[in-house]
C-alpha cells in the first residue's frame, strides 16, 4: 500500500550524514560570476489529501521518499540554479542570502503546489565556497569595515567641531547677557541714589563721634552728597 505524508515531512539535503543517510545530499550551484557553491538545504512539506489520487497516478505508485529523491530534487536543483546565477558568489554566500532563499522558496513552492505538494518551509542551512574565494570575500569585508570605520571617525570629528562651535557660541551669549544684566543693574542703582539716600546711608554708618579740631569754633561734620551731584 502506497503511503503519502499529509502531515509535515522534513527533508535534509546536507553534506554530512543526517537521519541515517550515508551519502552526500548537498547541491552544487553556480553564481553570476562563474563560481561554484556547495549548499546544504533543509525543507518541510506535506501532500494535500484531496490531491493524493493525482499524486498516485502521476508518480505511478512511487513512495514519498522516492518522489523526494527524483521529481522534487530535480525541481529543487533547477529552481536553485535559475536563482543563484542571478547573484554573485558574495551575494549567495552572505550579502543577499536571505533574498536568494526567499526567491527559491517561492518559485519551488509554486511548482510543487501544482501537483498537490505544499512547501511549508525552506532554508539554505549552509553555503560553502572554495578557500581562495573565501579569502577574497574576507578581504572585501575587511576593506568595507575599514571604510565604514573611517566614515564614522570623520563624521565624529565633524560633529565634535560643530559641538565646540555651539558650546563657544553659547558661552559667548551667556557672557553678553550677564554683561548686559550687570550694566542694567548699575544703571538702575545709579538712578536710585538720590542725595537723601546717600546721606541717610552715611548717617547709618556714622559712629556718633565728633571730629577733633583745633580752635574755638564748633566742629563741622561734612555729610556727603550723592555721587556726581553738582554744587
């Protein structure tokens, strides 16, 4: 009796053995710059119950594992190759890996769905490149990181100059305001010093002692007038 998975089935196409498989299941694909990339794939799927008669007829009573290893794997390789050849090795390896994964998942899902096979999830679990290409990618990454660092340093220096200018301008404005305030206070104080107030303040500070002078005339006490008063 032929059985098909109507609940989730997970397939591992990896370089290392998984779930008892002894052969290498990884997939080789090419990139737009002519590089070869070896990829591990993990995906999950199930078969629609109402499409089981169609699946049974189309695949001539073959079991699900056989369909996975033949029809589904062929479709997977075809879709992956059509997608990865649009990206550079750097794009597939790191820069656009998520985008590549999503595009493969969508295209493969559309194809399998026509035959009642529903792709639930798909991932590129590992992407391997040759050592020389890896060194080149690392050098590119290091150069980009260095460039970003220099940009940040330059931006920080520019911001520091701006901050210093703002601080200097702030101190200048504070000094101007303080000077204006002091000048206004002096003006108000000067206007408030009437002769009567000046004399009153002097009398408050007088100790009551009469000045000692020679002669028979009565001593005179000179009471100051307001500053700047004309006689």
